[in-house]
């Protein structure tokens, strides 16, 4: 083979390789377009993910709030359903506080004695419990005392039962099917006043997020 022929073959080979490289590779414009498309798809996907997380958080918060409201109403229902005609002594003196007391003149919304206070540790105490409910800073607090007939030093245990409460109102139905806004009923002076129980209690709670909720609870006994 002559030197000229070899040179021609080498030139043709370089041209062929150059054409194959041009076909197999990407230009800078193509790479930039691909990166731009990927960025758009990633942004859309991230937006969808963030929205999914947001909706999940909203759903979880709603479920948590529902459980909180249900738990509070169940606690009220248990306390009223197990109401006992057991008055307690005043912290100072020998006068008595009714088994159920609800009066706008008092700091607490209501105060009552209920049965069924569980005692898994077997502590020597009564299964009756004295509890009260009051509003403080838009929170419904439930308080209870370790002893029924407490002293001046007997501070109650307190727990937030429900948050976001704008107001709470109570009505009590007596044996004649009449409603009263306080208990014992205003002007009631019979000897059994300290042990008197209503036959039903209507609870109205206005929440910041849910609005007004009404519950009617039957009092056993």
C-alpha cells in the first residue's frame, strides 16, 4: 500500500469517528434544556409534597382536637352520671357545701361529689371524689381534692381539660321537670337541700373553633 493511500484511509477514519462522536454526544443547549425541564418537574413535585404534608398536618390537628373535645365531654358525663348525695364540710368551720353546687357568685362553675374514683394502688381513702370545674384564660380546668372534707391547707390537683373555651353554661332539671341556672335551686330551703340532685344537666360549651356544643346528661339515682 502506498503512502498516499494510507494517508487517505487515515483521513477517512478520522472523519467517520468525528461523525459518530457528533451523533452520540449532547450539545450544551440540549443539556441546559434537560436541566431546565428537570428543575420544573422537581419544583412541581416538591410543591405537591409540601401540600400533602400540610393537609396531613391539618388532618392530624383536627383529629387531635376531636379527641380532646370528646375526652372532655366524656369526663363531664362520667362525673355527673356518678353524682353522689354526699355534701362536704367547709374548709373553715362546721357548715356544709352541697353535694352539687353551681352558683355564678363562686369562682368555680360547679363543684360536686362523685363515686367511682379508682384506687389501683390500694391507698386507704374513699372512692368518692370531690371535683370542681372552672374557666381560666380560655381553658376549662378540672380540679379534685385528695380528701372530701378538706382543710384550709388542702390544695386541689388541677389539670387542663379543654382549651379554647369561650364560655360554659349549665342548667339543671329538678324532679318537676323545671330548669334552673343554679343548684341547689334559688330559694330551695328543704332539709334535703345539701343532698339534692337534679335528674338531668344541660351543658353548653362555646369553643373558639367549633362554636357552640350542647350536651344533655342524665343523672343516675
